[in-house]
C-alpha cells in the first residue's frame, strides 16, 4: 500500500530465533545501493518524500555467512490538489485560490 508523503516509515528485517544472539549484522539497500549507516534490523525513514520511493532490501550476516531478503517496494502517495469553483469566472477577472491538504 502507498505511504502518505510526510509520514514516518520503519522497515524491519528479521531472522530465525535460532540465530538470535549470534554475531549478527544488517545492511539495507535501496535500488541495489547500500543505504549509509543502515546497520540495524530496523531502517527508519522520517518525513518520507518522493525521493524515498523504490525497492528496499536487507542483507543479514551471521558469523560470516549472509542472506538477502526479497525487496519490498516503497511507494509514496502524493495527494493531488483539487480546484473547483462554485461561480463561473470571466476571462481577465482576478481570482484567489485557497489550497488545503487533508
């Protein structure tokens, strides 16, 4: 499901309970490129924008062996403005438009 622009998103990478407590490392990617500083099981993205859209994946390393997750696609929903007029507007008339986002 698309995520509304400006919200916070947390992506989580989990492993089998059997491996917990071992020497575990995490690395997140976006569009196949490593996300700098992404060494935790959660990847937090605050105030998401259109630039945050794309496929994200996680690689978990346990004692030298690693495994990569399937990617999840983050889609951002950008509300589109609606313009309506209750009265006809004549050409050349000054108009004041008010914009609100719900």
